């Protein structure tokens, strides 16, 4: 019997040899995998926390970004702020003090379209609005059925110093041209896109804006 065999034990329980057997616990692979996953999660959490600290100290945090986006979208305008648009002024810019009265502007009305009676009805309306109406009829051959816009204002160079501007308030979108005539009258040649003169209210507001120019709206309430 070996010295390693406890007293009273023998047979199949007998231990032979002169060394104690090495007792090892079975390896637990599941625990090792759990430790690896936990370590990876801890590293990820630490990295995310570092990024959050960087955002806080650099001013790019989520709260601040949301405030900046809201401010950019809202702007500086107040919800109840209303901006009134000024009437469109004619293309020709002339000091208000140099603008002639409608009675001082002689207008010849010519129809360059295929619609009959257009020149007369327009001339009658201009006369009601205080303009001095001259010749009325069909447009010269150079313009007949060749004016695609609403109309053309044709006159001497001095017409650009006020006559075009005042007459232009009566019809939006007209083209201005000068010729070599010696007289001060202006031709209103009605084009294919012409429907009607501007309403008296719109024309009066446009003319008033020229005579009494107001400051452009600031956008502040």
C-alpha cells in the first residue's frame, strides 16, 4: 500500500505512486467569453463618454445645436410682424418734383393688335384719368402685329425725364423707346399681351408713390 493511501482504504480506492494527484477545476469557457464582452462594452462606453465631453467643451452639444437650428429657422422676425409692400415704380427713375401732371402729357394711342376698337376704349379711359389724348388709330406698319408685350411707349428723348414715368403708371410692363421727333407727345402702342389699363386705384397708388416717395419698409414692428 502506498503512503498516499489513507488508512482504512484499499482495493479500488488505493492510490499508487509517491505523488498526490493534481486537482484542477474544469475550465469555464462561458465565463471567459462573458468577461471579454463586458470589457468591450466598457471600452465602448468610455469612448462615447469621451466624445460627449469633447462636444460639451467645444460647444457642439445636442442642446446647443438644437437652439442654433431653431434660431436660424425662426430668424429675427416676430410672428405678428407685417411688412407692407410699396407699389411698383416705373423703370424710369425721375425726381418727384420733375414729374409732369397727367394733363401735361399728350398721348397718341395706337392699336398694334388684330382686336378692333382697342385704341379708342383705351384712349377714352386715359382721357378720364386726366391725360391729354392726341391721335387714336391703328399702329404704323413698323409695329402693326409686331408688338408681343403689353405695349410700347415711344417718344422724344425728353419723355424719359418724366412723361414715360407718369404714363407708365397706367400700364405695367411697357417697353420704352425714343425717336427723333421734335414734338413732346408720346405714342402708346398696344401690344398682343395687352388686356386693359391698370386699375385707377393701382395707377393712382403708383403715381402717388412717385410724387410722395416713402421710406422703404424696415421689416421691424
